[in-house]
């Protein structure tokens, strides 16, 4: 079922939100811009780490070299000196303790050979010598939980050992996990964890050879067995996931895009439809934030040619805020621009802030290239 309707004005996108939040200003914080697409963002304390295709940050109109990785003080927008240099795209970035795990299309970081996956020191950016692997295929997603780094994408082998689009590594030793080796029959786009499970989403239809786990499945964090009670079967590709104590939130593409909320038992709680792909999702307090390349939030689930809303819509350009309780579209707007729009979202309850990355160049009509924060 699809919920629409207006609720109290709430801050979206990269907004700081309290449980009963008043409306915040629609302009984003003063933050660096970047000269290439930002594909992943992650908070750690007062710092927000950024990864993507860029080769420079833009500070006060001037370029500062940053080769696909950067760190920003989330409190004041200062570009920090943390600057490991990746020689190719960074697609996923995960913070775990004093380490930053990055995955993507690179062959080296900081002049040190690292095949598509690296562990970096959160303070210095130096690659760790104990974490070095050979990856066949492209990593697309990563998540740290249960003492493991979970990795997904189009992976076919790690260190010469066969893997079928998913793999895991021990966070303490850095070793490839020999026990956790599920198999998905198509690309994995996103990974999240919560409630004693690992959730994976993407293009697949079968997991561990089992049918009926289309595009979204839950796995045991230690054995990789499919959780049979979680079987939502979304009808379109899953691009992003976030998990809370009571729900699994997913962002989807398709003919028009959607954001859905599922119970941990796999029952659909609500679904919100847009006129373009939803590519990112995060939760802060009682609000779900969605990013993508949509321009309108549809009044019903019905879409026409190329995802056009059939039964009316509200303008929400690349960003939308939804009630976590029932999926109602909230009034706050902070429009971004571009074709691809917003590709990554992250939230920080500590800072009451949300960061976003993508291919946009303006937010609410003000120049802010490819990275923004609301707080």
C-alpha cells in the first residue's frame, strides 16, 4: 500500500531532526564541494568520510587535491588533512573502530597495491599491511558487523577462492572468512545488518540456490544460511538498505522508483512511489530520507511510461522525507539538481545531521557540488 498526504513540515535530506522537530532552514551547511561524483558517505564521531570519483575538494572556490577519498569536520565544514590517494573509483566506505574500509575500482591506495579493497587508518589514511586481498569482480557494497566486514557486488573470487557475489573478512585478523560464503545469482548492490541478521539487496533472484528471495534477502551473520521467514520479494531492483530496531527500509529502481518499509518478518509496512529511481535511504529519529534521480513523489503507486506519476504528485527533486511510521510524505523540501541526483545518504544521531553525496551541483538553488550536509 502507498501512503501520501501531508504531515508536519519536517526537515529532509540531510537534515537534523529531533523526535518532535520543527522545520529547519532548507539551505545546507557550509561544506566543501567536490569536482567529481560522491558515491559514498559515512559518519564517525564528528567526522564525515567521503568517497567517489573526484580528484579535488573545492574549498572557498579553490581546488584542494583529494584523490577519491576525503574527510570533513561535520561540525564546521573544515576539510581535514586525511587524504589517502586511490587510483580509481571508491564505491563503498565503512567505518569500524579506528579503521576505514574502502571498496571500489582502484588498484592502489597511497602508492601501495590494493586490489579493489583496503583497510585504512582513520587518523593517518595509511593502508594496513595485514589487510590485503585479490578480488575478482567488482565490489559494490560493504558493511561491518558481527566481527566481520561483509562485501558484495559482482565478485567471483577472493584470493583465488571462489565466491559468488558475496564474501566476508575477519575484522580482527583481516583474513577471508572461510565459513561465510553465500551465493547470489546476480549482482549485490547493498548490504546492511541489524537484529542478528545480514540483509543483502540487488538484482538477484536466488540465494544459496533457493528461489523466491528476489532482490532482497536476510542471511545468518555466521553461517550465511538464508533466513526463511524474511521473504519480501520486492518487484524491482534494490539499491540501498538501512535497518532499525523494528524495520528494514529499502530503496528501489524500476519504472519509477520506490522506498519501502518491511518488518523483520518480511511483511510490507508501507511503500512510497516516485517518478525515478530511489538510490539511497537513511533514517534519523522518526523520519526516513530518500535520495535518487526522481523529481516527483507520486500520490499513488501507479506509474505510467518512464515512471510518470499517474494519479497526481508533489515536487520532490532528488530528495524526499517520509514518516517512518506510515510513509506519509513530509512537507520539507531541499531540492537538489542533476540527472543522477543523490546517490548516497548517511545519518548521525550524535550530530543530528544527515550527509548526502551524488552528482548534483546545487541544493535549494545554491551552488553545492556533489556533497552536502544538513544539521
